[in-house]
C-alpha cells in the first residue's frame, strides 16, 4: 500500500481529523506539494482534494468523505507544513504514546485562513504492533 493511503479521514459534527503514521503524513504532504493542478488523493475512509485558487486557505468537506483544501499556494503551504511538522514531532518524541497533533482553524484577524474554514486536526500516530 502506498504510504499516503495509510492516512485516515475522520469526520465528526464540528471537526475533521486527518491522522496517520509519520511516513504516511509525509507522503501525503509530498503528493499535495508536488501538484499545482487540482488533485485528489485516496486515503483510508476518504479522499483528500486540493485545488490552488486565489485567496486564503479554505478547508471543507464535500459529501461525507472528501476533505477539500483550496487557496493560494502560499496558503496551502500551511497544510503541507503541518503534515510534515506533525510527522517530525512524532518521530523525534521520546514518548510515542502521546499523539502529536496540530489544529488548523481560523482565528479573528487571521488573513491566512478563511473564516469559512472547517476546523481540522492533523494527528500523527504509530501503527499497533
């Protein structure tokens, strides 16, 4: 299985979660970073869709299983860096039982993320032995 497919999409009422082992998060980041054109990447329990547009980062959900990212490349970089950063935090952590994560959400005065953004948590975990 390709590493990025080991990422998992979870949807709850008010938040989205994209989780996976560090290698899978890095593989997904590479896939998204390398494509300027719209792209859809299959992950466990869903699809991650990305489209470079004008404007700030927008995170949304299409249907029940498609996580959508759009915005200018400089704003999409927030997602790519979060995927890589969370993976690095997990790989260098002394305690692997702690799930390293990063919240992607809009805060007042934030010009980089759209106020219409659906909150997303990116989580690094380790597969069960």
